[in-house]
């Protein structure tokens, strides 16, 4: 038993370095210590990063009952709730996951695409030449609305706005509220009291939406995720309770809107810094023959700029990983960002070359932006479809100029990797998105 080598020195220093430049630090440690290295991060305990795709394949296939992921997310429970698929482990996790998966599969993605196009058309139609935009902010607004409409099934603008205000107030609260001490109610003006009030207001609205949906006469025909979940039954023919539905709605919003928005901001940044790729994408969208290049742009963006640097599993029993016998209690981080930069898998790994996903494809366990195994992202197909549809609408309609000469440093924003300044651009030319192009292209 033993732990692979890794950066020494006080955990707090390692944590600060990682928080400032996460990807650079991971690359430095990978180069120095090899495919497995141990990192001690304040508040997270001992973790072993794994950059070897074969070892990751072993972790993500076969029996994974000795690996826990929900436990590590328990800090999210005060907001997401105890039934959230993200915070559960074992049989309870599998039950929620089985109920949640069908609405995100196969044919359902077509409806998501339609909703995304409508929302993106409205967003882009509001951009004016000469205007400055922070793309991550614009994309956050857009992806929030897509979740409201496609997942919650809420379409009336005033109701979307109400959700935006009340749920946004909770989601945008300071991350300090993960600490129980910060949530303490110390009187009417205390931050803890205000946070509890915001949470109650958001919950009241969600329960109202759930109850109203239950009473909708067309519930059986509706295709939004909430309606499908209201109709879903587990193996014992039990329906989901209102509390379970509330927790999963919050989870899908929490897990699904900021991640996709950040992925989109990165996509625009990479396209604007690589004019030949942008030009080819424009031509492919205009030709409207197939989506292979558009899909490859999305895949290459998520390879070069993964939004999550690593998955996370806690060992409940000792496990051998790439020859190291790791003790129980250790966290193992399948290193998404590191695998994506392996030279032998992706030649010239720092170049943005979508063709690599057309000409060569990608080996399994070499492309991991959505994690893997029994915890793989439930919204993976939706997120990729959403990113593709936003680009399909925006790229032909607008010309954007970057306001910063150098790419934004990639920093940690909560648990995600994000562009430090949000990708700031100037709208140079804007036209109303052409409906006919969209229709022809699909
Ligand atoms: C570009 C956008 C997205 C990225 C990069 C992303 C990435 C991830 C990653 C890395 C995980 C952890 C996987 C693991 O531990 O193996 C995850 C889990 C999850 N994601 Fe996403 N995600 C995105 C969008 C979405 C969307 C749109 C939704 C839903 C609407 C969603 C819902 C979830 C849920 C519910 C889980 C927990 C699954 C479980 O624990 O069983 N995600 N996501």
C-alpha cells in the first residue's frame, strides 16, 4: 500500500496554486510525477489524479459499487436536497438515475434542439452592432431559459422570468453558504436568514410548478422532462414524490446551465482565435448538408477546454489503480483535462483542430468531458445538442471581435473551469438569424 508521489509542501499552498491556474498546475504535476500523482487539497483530503486512459477505463467499467461519488458532493445537499442524484450513492443513486435517464435519451434530443434554436434566435436577434458582450453571461441567460423550457416545461415568459429571479438568487449566492456556519440564522438581517428566505422562495415556486403540472390536462402528451418524470415509475411501480422532483429539478438546473454556458463561451473564444476553423464552420452551416463538422467543433471544444477538470470517486475498499494499491478513503480523480492533452491520443494537443474528430474519431476513454461509468453526465447528449444549435444560429448571423488580445486564463469558478473574463467581445455585424437556414439544415 502506498500513494504515488506528488507535490509536497503545505496543502493550503497547493490548493492556492491549483485554484489560481488549475490546468497549468495539473500539467506541471503530470509532467513531474507521471500518470498517477497525489495531491492534498484543503477541504478535500488526499486525492490521486489519474491521467492514464486505461486505468480510467477500469474505474468506469464493471463493478463500481466500491466507488462513491455522492459523498464528495454532499456539500451541495443544502441547496440540491437529499434526493438529488448528485449527492446519493449506492441503490438510492441508481434508482434516481434510472428514473432520470429516459427523458434525456435518443429521440428526446430533437425536441431540445428545437427549443434551443428558438431561445438562441431570440437571444442573438437582440445583439446590436457596436455592443460589447460578456459571452459567458449571455450564454448563462440562454442556457437557463433552455432548462426552464425543455426541462421544467415552463414556456410563458413571465414565469421563466420568475424562475430566473428566484432560482437565480439561490444559484448566484456566495459559495460560502456550503458552510453550515454561514447558513446559521442569526437574526432578520443575517446572511443565513436571507439565504434561507431565498431558498424557501425558490422551493415554493418549484412546488407550485410541480403541482400545476400534475393537474395539466395534457400531461400524458407533454414531452418536457418534468412531465416525463411525473409519469415515470421505478421498478416497484412507485412514482417520484414532490420532494424528489424538486431536488432533481434543482440538480438539473445546477448541473446543466452554467456548464453548458461555459462550454459555449469557450467555443466562441476558440473559433474567434482560429479564423480558418470559423470560416469552415460558416461554410458547413450554410451548405446545410450534414452536421459532422459542427458536431466536431463541439467535441473539440470540450476536449481542449473541458469544463470539469476531473471526475471524483472515493474508494470504500482498497483498490489497485495502474499498479498502485490505494487505500480505502482515498479520492481518485479520473483526470479529464490531462487525458485530453495526451500527445499520443491527440497529436499537437494544444491546437484547435475539429477535423481530428472527423478523420480519426476518438478512442473511448480518451474523450471524457462528461465523466463516465454509472455517474456519467445525464445531460451529455442534451448539452452537445444545445451547444451545436446555438452555434448553428449565432455563427451565420453575427460577426464578433474579441476585446482581449490574449485568451482568458482558465480559472476555477466553483467546481468548473471557466474563462477568467467570461470572453468579452464586440458585436461587429448583426443580422436577424435566418429561420430558413435553420430549417434547411435540420
Ligand atoms: C457542457 C455541459 C456539461 C458538462 C461538461 C457536464 C459534465 C459533467 C460531469 C463531468 C459529470 C460527472 C460525471 C462523473 O462523475 O463521471 C456530470 C454529472 C451530471 N450532469 Fe452534467 N455536464 C454538462 C451538462 C449537463 C446538463 C445539460 C445536465 C442536465 C440538464 C447535466 C446533468 C448532470 C447530472 C444530473 C449529473 C450527475 C449524474 C450522476 O451522478 O449519476 N449536465 N456532468
